[in-house]
């Protein structure tokens, strides 16, 4: 891991500019279609007749494999030249003001999760009091390693003595870049016990690039110097696409879909009898991101469980490799004697990060709410992406022209986090990991999101100035 690689993680995330859950914008009733990505039934609760989401974006990065010492997100962005890597100081001491990247030594299994997401244009419209419809566009990039065994610890591999054999446990690594074009429908019906709501998001998925590596059995590994490596027989699957990468190598630009699929989100909720044009209690459940993308024809799926010999000079033989496809072909030729021996198919599928989300929402004071959220990943077939598990509580104050949310979350049942989000008018800015922006002893990730929207504004020119009015009896301010 180089300093450039870490800066790439940060800058690429902000350049693509979605955080893991974006609770500050997903819970706010005034953010329109954004609420549908937590539960598609929630759009019917919007107090506005219509909402247009102009754009939204964010970054999420979390891991337990490496850390930056005495660093924070803001400090790293301001002083990238002070980001140093421990391998640069084998025999010398690093500068005292360096943000030193080091690797954890004592863990049983580490993970890495990097996500960026663009929320494109979206619109949500109420059709009377019972129906709401909407359209949306999102684009995502995810890179995850949900299981990194101790044997792949950087220091273990870097300090491995010649000829010493270690056992490498099964490992998983996945990457997918895709977008979705979808529609939302929510319906509400009233009863004596309150109102019930149901909602659905239907999505057309396009995959632009993807790859995964999954091993099902342990293998042994040793090396001699930096040239020769020795492996036992593997039992692993490798799949990847190269369409857009190959176009870049050829000087061509523009993303071309390499795969397609469909996705569904479905949600339900119950609201206690309404008073003061608002609810006192809301209980909801949703299954999100059910679906998969099948990649073809630039896809390749390899399965390798036999090798020719066990002693290889990989460094020398891979020097001339220029592209991913060339590299895989060369590796399989070295290992099996024929670059096509391990190729099993020209298609593969990756499932989207499905989850079950349960939520309880209570208005305990005028415009003030407390929410409890439980999210549990549900693994589909077809090499699924992993959604983060989470238990969270959030307090928010919600008004037509401003809101504030403080979420407390227990992410993957390992890390406690405090978030902060605020909306002023039509702009929301927030983070689910506020303290990652401040200097801390060990920085392991960060989170950020922003959303821009429009909803009904009636501009009337009066002697006192414009009057901003709202739909559905929301009190307005007069200037």
C-alpha cells in the first residue's frame, strides 16, 4: 500500500462523490426520494406535494487492516504531503509530524469496505393522499474484502523468512461499478388502528466493471528472495471484466455497460393515528437491493484447482504484462501450461448488497423525533456484495426550512460511531462518522455525504419581500 493509493481512495471517493447509510438525509421527511432508499414506503410520508432531488453524493471507507497514525480526514486532505508509509522507514525514524500508515498485526480476520455513490436526478410526487410515485437514478462503486485472513497480514508477508511455509486461509475480494434507473410507488390505506403503507422500488441495473476472487480452501505458500514463489494446489474462483479497462488502454473514453440486471426494494410501515398533520409513531420494515447483474460478453470466469508444478518465478515472467487480461492469461499459462485451461465461462453474476432494515420512529416533541434502526445483511447467491450490519439510534429536529440529525451507530457490531447532519433549506450535509474528521490516534476510515433538492416554493412579491409558502399546510416564514 503506497501513499498514492490511500490518497486515491480519498480523492476518488470525493470526486465521484454515498456513504454507507446516510442516516441524516434518509430519515428527514423533507428529502423526498432519498427516504425511499431506506424504505420505499416512506415517500408517502413526505409533507410536500412534490420533491425534486437535484443531486447527492458521498463517500464511505472503513477497514480493520491498516490505519493512519495521528490523522483525521480533514488533516489528511489539507496535508497530503505528510502522509507517509511505514515501509519507507526501514532503518530511519519517520518525521514527528507524519501521518504514518501502518498495518494491524493482531487480528483473526480483517475487512475492507470502500464505497462511493452518486444520487442523480430524482423526483417524488404525491397523487392525492393515498399514492405517491417517483423516478430516480443512482451510480455506485464498491470495493470490499469481507474476509482477510491473518496469514495475509502485511507484516507477516513482508517479514516472511526464505523457505518458511505459511498457510493462507480462504479469502474473498469483490468489486463492482454499476448504476440503476428506477421508479418508486407507495400506497397508503387508513384503518381504525392507524394507516398502513407499502412501497416498491423497481430498478434496471447496468454493470460497467466487476471482479471477484473467492477461495474455498487453504493453501500453503513460501518464497525464496523476491523472485521465486512456491504454492500448494489452490481451489479458487476468479471472475472479471475488462471492457472499459481495455478501452482506456486503447485511448478510448466513455463507460460502456458490460452487464445488466434488475433489482427490487420493498417496504411496509404502520403509522399510529395521525394528529397535528403528523404522526406520533411509525414502525417499518424493508428488504433492499434484491437483485443481481450478469456480466457478458467481455467477462471471464476462471476456476483453478490444478497446477503444473509448484515453484514459480512470477516477478520475472509478469514484467511484460500491460493489462489485467494479459496478466490473468499469463498466470494461468504459468500455472497450468495453457492460458485457457482454467477458463470456464464468458459470463458471471454478482448480487447487489441485500439487507433487511427494521425501524421504529417516535415523535416525542413538536418537530422532534427519535429513531431506532436495525440493518442486517442478507446474502444472495451469485457472489454477493456485503451490506454492512448496523444497529443505530438517531435524534432529529425536522422543519420545513432546516433540520438537524445526530445518529449513533454500531457498525458491523464492532465500531461505535457518532454522526451529524444538517439541512438548511434545500441543502443537506452530513456524516455518519463525525470523529473521523478530527485528529485521532488511529484513523481507519471516514464518511461524508451531501444532497441538494427542491420542493414547493411560492414566491410572491409583496412590499415586505417574498413569501415562501409550503404545500399541505406547512407553516411558512415571511420576510
